[in-house]
């Protein structure tokens, strides 16, 4: 059960941010998606920075936070916004 969380947490992080960014951009509020991506990127950089400040294995938790939670959030936000933008440019109607 616990081993499955390694796959479940990044997938959840990716899918929730992808859906939220898609809905936000389709609703003509792209600045919210940009702010989401900026916050996630800031969290990822902070986690890597904090991990590098620690000695030995103490920084692994920060790296896990950055890689397993924040990186999928950045990718999901960018992907959701790009898909919504592409559908808008293609001429799909807003539901």
C-alpha cells in the first residue's frame, strides 16, 4: 500500500493541476494558471535549495518533495494550460 503512494501522489498532483489549469484557461483567466505554475516552481526550487543545505541523507525529504510533488504540479499546470490554449486556437467552442 505504501509503495503505491510513490505513483499515486505524483499522479494526483499532475492530474489535479492539469484539470484546474485547463478549466481556468478555458474560462479566460490565464493569469491564474501562470500564478499556479509560478507557485509550484517556487516550491520546487525551494525544496531543492533546502535539500542542498542539509548534510548527508537529511536533505532527501526536500528532494522528494520537489521531485514527487512540485515537478508534476508544474508539468500539469503547463500541460493543462497548453491544451486549453490549443483547443481555443483550433476553434473549439467553450462548453
